[in-house]
């Protein structure tokens, strides 16, 4: 099975190709004469000789691939060389025509294997074949189920099995398996097959792609019992196999009695999340059985731990029975999940392992992605990776042309308009189903969906010209289009805040005080930390109309109310407000601000309220950065490795309060919760500087980056003096960001325009733009139609939660000019 003799000769193996003479430009592939080559052979090392002859056909392509294999084979202790024939030195490998297209693998002076060079068609095939030959005793090749079963029975109680199916010998997947076997071959029995029938016989449905199973045979003592099998769901790459096997070595279940925030296991190091099943003494045995079952279901996907509540020194929410930790340094999530499937679903939906393409030394080459016509490639990859995941679509109502009108008029509804063939739609559909899971049994709002690929007429009548789009339908009201981020939490926030009419009509001073304190809508405070109250005298008709229009526009984004009774002066006097006025109740800070509204139109009120929702000194994240970039101000960023330094925070807040930073956007970035910040700093500095660190980033004009002097203490006076020098041009930037753009791989497809172009007389006609309803709405007897006027939405909100984490780095490092409003975030018809 696992040969000990291989460990001896594994130390060094020479791999030499005897090839047709070719005057190659390759420098890294050693070229030797036969005599020199044979004189270098040592016991325990191997060689493959194909003597190159001057009058033979060229093999340049083969030599190029061989050259690529030099370094990776050297990493395994295998040297590569090329031997040139000369007339003065006779060798039996030089003169035989049938031998000219073969490679010979030797160990010492002993021939191990002959390979026709057409089987060594690229670098992957070369490495795969060589390792396969050398791992002769460590990788069993099987073609029948009976042979696989015999190996399994032999190893029960002794060792575990890594069973791999690859489409053919010499493929990149075959190479990855062989490289893993080289490392783990003495620990696990590797078994390989290329027989589709064999893979199908063990229950795999999708046999088109390479697979790797881990057979848990070592714990099995009963020969009649089958070994448990865990499927690796990621693509077969060397790194993925390494991660998978390391996760198989980790304990199935670990008991802990400490703060989940401080717990770290090998899973986090491998990029896998942790799931804590909260237990207490009274239910310990049942909880442990549940945790073990979840552990088997999540094996290779997450680490599972049993958290003993009775022994904890820290408090966790009383109702929470599951704690989810995504990665090191990130805040944990406390969840209430009473079904094992919900736990599994939550983990699988919230895993974000970044797929690493293994281009080590350019050994494994893939297609040139710059030349591929791929749109929304990262989103499409996510959808493809999750393609086999079964979504509980029954939690939402599927609409058709026949049922749409009756459904949306019969009950308050949220409708997702999507296209089944489009990646962004399918990615968001997963978030939409997650929303349905969260709202199950708790909401009167009906969640529905309609596939515009099947029912295009319905979508056209609803002014749906891009995908995906979410609209809210309420009886007696016009449809409201959701314009937030394409994620579960943001959509949930929109739905919860839309439960009340906006603006709310407040009828008494006492009710107004309850509204401002948060008591009136305390169940919504977690979704909106600011409540807005407009104060008007009864005669201010125009001002009230403008505020009402602004409140309707902001429905689902913030809680707004209006008070215009005769005793409104009681409130205006208490909060020192001149009518008409806005009162902004900031619930987290427990304070109320007043702003004048004299001669302010609806659009200006919307802007005032939107700006009031922004924090004065926010923590920058991937999700909120576009909002602050929209202010078009230089960023004053405090990079911190963890919690913010109190001295720095005090200095910043003081300058903010004194209005010294009005021309900047002061913010801070926690590298522990947003680790992409390290990459940002490395763009600014050659070496990662000590933290905390203050920088000014002028993204919108010039791209200059300035760093606060490291030899100075951060005080209000020093910081203000430094900023004045920066403004006066007396400070030199540490770097200037390039004015390059971060664009989608390709423009969004516009099929209507394509058809117009084909009909030359209409080649210049443009397609409709993205729309948002106004208050104009007409109802057709046969079909509930949305015939509202259109206006273009700011599409920086159309983000998708699966977007790669390098997003923030791309932004802060200057590639921002076309990101806001990027056309590949939605699909325009």
C-alpha cells in the first residue's frame, strides 16, 4: 500500500528527456551530451533520455512544455535535462527511429517507464505522468467497483482513503491529485479511476467533472459496515485538495467554554467558518448528538463546536442557539435556528472562499481570461459553484401572466423580477430565498417571483427593463422599486421599514415625543437609527407637500413623520427650531438635532435627509464605501489594526465638531474586519507601515496620497497643522494613484440594440434606461400595469453580496471613475 522504499528514492530523481535535436532558445532546460548525462546518474535517482538528433523533425512545442515542467519537478526533487546526440558518442537511444518519439524514465541505471511524447502533451501531463509512475505503490488505479470495494475492506480500521475520479490521465486534475498524493501518500491510501461507470456506482450524479471523495475507513471496525464518504465540492486543484484533506484531519466536534470571538481553530486558517452549537447542562446529550450530525453534514465546509453556555464567562443572547464565526477578527453572529437544515443553509450561503487559481510559476496554464467573452465573471462563477444547491423555492410564489395581476392586487406583495439565464439574477435569487427563510411565519408580506425570460410581456408592462428588480405592491398605493444593495439584510431592512406609511402623520405632542424617543416604532429602530420628523404650521401647505413627497421617495430607507397641529410651537420651542424645520432623532446617540427647511424643495429635502443618515466618523467597509465616495471629497482615513485608538478618535471627533474637516470625509478602516485594507496600504507603501496610520487620499482630483508623519503625535493641533500643509501644497505625496478605470470585463449585453443594429435603418436607436416609479400609476382591467414615468437611479446601490472582496481595494487604490454606475451590475433589455 504505502511503500517505505519510496521515501528513500523520493529525495532525488532525475528526469531527462531524450528528444529530437532542436536548437531551442530555452535556457533553463539543461542540455547534456550522452557521456556527460550518464556520468551524472546516481543510485536512487532517475533519468529519461531521448537523444536529440540534428536531422530529425522539430519538437519545439514539446520542449516548451518540458521547460515549464523543470521548476515544479525540481520542487519534488526531480531534475529535468535534454541530451544531444553527437556522432562521436554512440548510444542505443540515438539511432532507433521508433524511439525518437519516446521519453524514458530511469532511476539510476534502471529503466522505469517509457512514455510516448504524445502522451506528454503539456506541462500538466508531464508532471502527472512522472508522479504517477513514481507513486506506483501509493496510488492504486482501479477500473471496477469490486476492486475499489476490496481496497476499502482491506483498509477498514487501518487507514482512510482519498478516492479521485479524473476524466483522463494527464489532465490538470490528475496532476493535482498526484501532487497531493506525493505529500499525503504515506498517510492516506490514494485511489484513482477514469471510469465514469465506477463513479456513478457510488452515487455521484454529475459525472462530467473530476471528483474527490474522502473515505473514513480508519474508524470502521465492522467489515460489514461501509466507510463514510465525504465529497469535496470545490474544483480539483492542489490547494483545494490540501485544504480539504487538512479539514478531514480536524476533529469532527470540539467542546469549548470560552468567548466565541476568541476561539480559533485550523478551520479559520483554512478559510472555513466556525459554527457553535450552544448547549446547556440540561440538554447536553441531545445537543451533542445534534452537533455531531451537523459536523458530518458540514465536514470540509466548516468547523463545528459545542459551546457550553453554563461555563461561559461572557453573556450571549438568551434565545441564541447557534453562533456563526465567518473568519478571524470578524464579529460573530448570534442566531436562532431551530432546524438542522437551516443551520446548514446558513453556513453554505455565508461561506466566501476565494477560489485561487494555481498559476504557480506558470506551471498550470489556463485560457487567457483577457480574451474570453465573459460577463459578470465573478458572479457567474459563484452561481456556477452553487449550481447544485437546492433552493427552497416553495417559500416564494411563482407568478405567471395569468396569476400576476390577481396576486399583487389581492395582498401586499414583494415581487422579484429576474431572468433565469442571467448570473446576477440567479445570485440574487439565492439572497431572496434567504429573505424568505428569515421572514417565514413572521410577515404578512407575500414574497413572489417572476421569471422575465418566460413572461417578458408582464415584465414590460411593469416597466422592468433591467434584471434583477424588486418591487413592492400595496393596495391603493403605487409600486415602489427597491434601490438598495442586492443582499438579504438590506432587502429585509427595506421591507421592514416599508411596513409603515411615510411620512407618518403624528397627531399630538405626546405622540411626537414617543416618535422621537424611538418608543413609537421601537421594533424598527434596529433598521433605522435615525427618525426624521417634519414640523410645520397648519398654513404651510407647500412646505408640507414637499416634505410629504420626500418622505414617500425615502420609504423603506428611513422612518419619516410629519407634525402640523396648532400646538407645533411647543416642539419648535423645545428643540430650538424655526418653522418649517426637520428634527433628526439619532437613537444611538440619544440626541435630537434641528435643521431649517425654509424654501426647501422636495429634492433638496431628500438630499438633506440622505446626508443626515451618514455617520460623522464612519468605519469604512466594502458595503458602505460607495456611499461616502459619492460625496466627492478626499478621504481622511485612519487605518487601524483592531479597535480605534481613543487618542486618535478624540482628535478626529474634536476637529469634526469644530468644522475643520468639512472639506474631507473623515473615516477609519479596521484591518481585522476588512482585511483587504492591508492590500490597500501595500499599494501606498512598499512595506506595510506601523499602525495606526492616518492618510489623506485624493481620489477625485489628482490621486495623491499623503501620510501623517510617523514621528508626530496625533493631536488636534498637529493634525490640523498637517492638513493645512497638505492643502497648501507644502507636503509631498507618498504616491500618486494611476488614473486607470475599473471597468466590467465587457459592456452589458443589449439585445434590443443588437437587433436594431442588424436592421440597419434603426442601428442608432437606444434601449430604455433603468427606471423608478413616480406617483403616476394606471390600472388595466386585464393586467395590473406599471406605466409610471421613468428616471435614472443611481446604480451604485446595485451591489451584489457575492462581489469579490478586492472591490474595496480597487476603489481606494484609484480605479473608481467608472465603478459607480457600472453597467454590468444589472442587465438592461
